[in-house]
C-alpha cells in the first residue's frame, strides 16, 4: 500500500478507505483500553489522530511508542468524533521504525523557549513552530522564482568565491588552501597569495550584484538567489554570518522603475503567503504575533510612500521624538529612525531615495547635485530596511573616479569597469535579504529562527 501524506488525509481523505500513514509521534495518551496517537509527517501543521484498540496490539510495542518515535500506521479512515478534525485513523497495524527514549529526547514537553530550541537546531524542525517556518520558507522561495520567471527574468548563478568586495565593507570570510601555520611569505614578510589556489586573495561573497550586472548587460532582466556571507562579529537579533539574498538587475531601468519593481515584488510575495500558507500563518499569528495577519494585509492595501532621504531627515528632526542616535543629514539612518517613519509617521511601507553619496556604495549612480546618489531603501514595519538598491553608475569616467577616491583596487574590478566601455546602458537593481523577508512574513523576532541552521559568531555546530 502506498503512503498517503497527512495533509492529503486531512483535506481530501474519504472515510471508509484503507490508508497507510507514516510520521512522527507528537503525543500519546491512554484512556480505558484505547490509545490516541497524534501523528505528524511535516506536510501540514495539523496532526492526524490515530485511534488504537490497546488489547489488539502487542503491549511491548505500544510501550515503545512515545513522543518523538517514528511509526507507520495502516488502518481505516473514519469520521472523527473529536473537535477540530474531520477524520482519524482506526489503526489495524503499526510498525515502529525508530523509538525515542523519553529520558533523553529533549522535546518531550511543550512550551520550550526559542532560545532552548536554537541549542538543538537539529531537532527543532519537529516542533510546530519550525515546521511552519520551514514550509513558509519553501513557499517564499518558490514564489520568488515564480515571480521572476513569469516576468521573463533569467536566473543567474553568481559565484560564491570572489576576489572583490561588492559593498566595500571589508568584513569577509577568507577562502584559502595555504598552510595556516607556515604560509608562504613575500620578501617583505606578508602572506604570498600568489601561491594560493586562485593565485590571489579570495573570499566568500557578500553579494552577487556585480556579476548580476554583467549578465543584465546581455540578457536585460536577470536575478540571483543564493547564499551570501558577512564576517561581522555581531550577535544581534538581526545579524547572521550566512544568509540568502535575492538580487534582480534590469538593463534600461532607472530609479523609478526600480522602485516599481520592488513594490510589486514584495506585494506579490506577501499575497502568495496569504493565499498558500493559511494554516501556518494562523498558527504563527496566534502563537507569536497577534498582529501578523493584519500587518500583512495592510501592506497589500496601501501604496508605499516615496520620499527622499533629505525629506525623511527633516521629518525625523521635526518629530519631537527622542532617538538614541542623533539624526543629521549625511549620517546613515538607524533602525529606530526607519521604523519611526514607517510605523508612526506614514503608517505604511516607505521608500527612501537619493541618499548622500558618502554613505553609499561606489557603484551607485551619482546625481547632478554632486552630493547624492540614486539609491533607494524600502522600509517595512517591524523590520526597518528590507530592500536596498539603486540605479547603477553607467558612466565609465565617473565610476572609475569613484573607485579611485575610495582607494579600491582597479585590478580587482577591471572586469566590472570594462562593461562601461563596451555598450554601457542605464540599469538598476536591488537586494532583498531573504531572512529579513521571512522575519516580516512569519512575525518572528529573531533572525536565527527563520533559517534552518543559523551561522553566527562561535556557532557552526549544526
């Protein structure tokens, strides 16, 4: 007999049919010769109830079946007499695949804290919370690819190992095959990276954008979706050392086109989640964030407010609000500033544009005023910046001058500069941090709880 998933049984199962279900025991209780087993296989947040006539089964077998055990159940699907479920399985045969010692299995009790579950990341997918998060993460991944595919974009795989720093941040993980104890040295005593595998110093990428731009100047509309890395020694609820980025790049788009694409993209993803992840979102709404569903619907119902960085700074300075960090023109806005604009002033998502050139990356298109660049940040409630992007500088002379001003190595970026020599064109793009999207869509408060295996300082065990 072929296994039927719990989701299919609960949604479409016909009473009276013989079925085979397999999964993990969430709970078991006994009552007057009858045992009730809650079985879950990860296909849906809900469990299916298995009704066991105790005298009909081997006593030792039933004693071995407890929370965490993996079993296969053959039986008859019947209408359920209990509340909250349409059908249940009247068990005829049970096979125990693997038991779980109640003395050592860490998920015996309910109500574990998220902090505790981070310590057992190898087991936390078996909880309702992380089952919901992983299904939601899958749905968002699929929706991202569907959105771009349906619009004619080409998915481009950009390298994970790179010789350039796209953001100029410097906090990168080094990739090397050199002997860590006795590396080859140059005459002046520095590590000789010419002897390394790639013949130069290389790192894990912080962004696929620069390579995405190369593809966009040939294919017009492309996007990347892959892992990126930052070696920042930060233990906040908003930082990971390994995370995923979605980065579309579009030839012939300018800043307004970029804003339009970002707003359309975010609204598409949120609507997809509401349309396809109802059970999981309701669970997360009830358990962690009572305003989650209302907030998701509110984003769909309101156009994003668009204003310049300068206008945003003026609003913040006149707000009368006491901020931890002072607001001055020319400084980068902090999360508290961004959230004030979104949550208290405009009460909707905000797109800030035209940032000071000194606080933005070298590749952003320089404005005619000589002080700002054609940058944009999309700010969301509860999150702050969720998307960062810009129109790119397509003028070779301006781009080269900016690289020189910042002391960047032309030898590391010659290929990027080359694209401005041969058929240059206006183009724009942005980056969406996938885990920041997941924070917003799930209502979770810590970024470590929306990625299966978080990589943070001193943590790479799972």
